[in-house]
């Protein structure tokens, strides 16, 4: 696991973007695994700049980690809406190459079909992740057992509370989602995890300093992957 400390959020975003740009320049038809949430927004802004400056993304394909169950793709809090608003509407990735779980399809069917697509492409080339305050990645929450394939997941109270800031009230937050499982994430050839926010410090310290893995901190299992880069905004998470 390679760890890079950035002096602030902007530098973290630029470093993350540089790794994506390097991947695309080496392989123009790269398959990118993308994440939502506040952490990767800066990376997406940098990627938009790179695209405007000549980085061709027309042959790139993307697969998103997750989506709320029950939200239409045009709902302003769906992850589909988030991705188009923060990235896809501003770059030349073709719509037919964009893959996001459909939260309004039969979820039992959707998880099987989405996992099948991931397996058919052999996993993504580089998977972008954020880190939850409790150590979750995608919607793989701390638990005794974790899902291997793309699955239907029940959101924990802490995640619902954390996500409630995006909704009018906490009761509006969906309680279930479709999410890549740990096996789906680990099928990526490379993993890039971005960490920013003072509430991530405890989970980050365990990830970096404990020399242990546990399903109570799903991100700690990334130590088992062969190619992981962690980029930390040290102005928000002072862990060394």
C-alpha cells in the first residue's frame, strides 16, 4: 500500500487526478471505477480541466460503486444525478460507456446484472474510493460478514445520519442501496482511495497504523490488494 500525504484538499484532488490521467494516457480505453460523495468532487473538477486541455476520454468506460434503491436517476440526490452533474455533463465520456446501478429496477435482478457486467470486463483498471468515518467503502459497512459480489445493502444508522445533510430531513434518506461488494472492488487492477475530513481520522489511523485487518473496518481489507494508493489530505486528517 502506497501512502501519499497532500497538504490540503486541492493537492489531494490533483494527485488523484494525475493517477487517473496517467492510467488513461497509458490505455485510452481504460475502465474507471468511480465513487460519489464530497471527497472525489475535487478530483472530478481536475479531470474536467484535463479533458478541456486535451485529455481524450471518448474511449473510456466507467462503473460506479453504488446507487440508492428507490431513487429515480433524475432525482437530485441519486448518484446518477451526482455523477452527471459533477463529471459526465462536462467531459467527452460517451453515455453508452457509463454504467451506474439503476435504483428503480428490480434490485434482485439489478445486482446480478451489474456484477455480470463487471465480471465480463474483467474488473476496472483503477477504482476510486472514498473512506467512511466508520471505515466503510462504497456501502460495505462494518459487520461480522461482508458481501463479495454486488449486493443489496441496508444502510446503517450512522451512514443514514451522515447522508441526511443532502436531504430535506433524515427520514427522506433511502435505507437501502445497491453496492459493489468487496470482491467486486478487489477485482480492480488498481485502487485509489482518497481521504479527507476530520471525522475520518480514527478509521484512517486503523487503516495505516494497526497492521491488522477486520470487517469492522472494511477499508482495512485493502491491505490484501496488490496495488493500492492512499492519498490523504493531511490538513483534515493528521495521521502519520
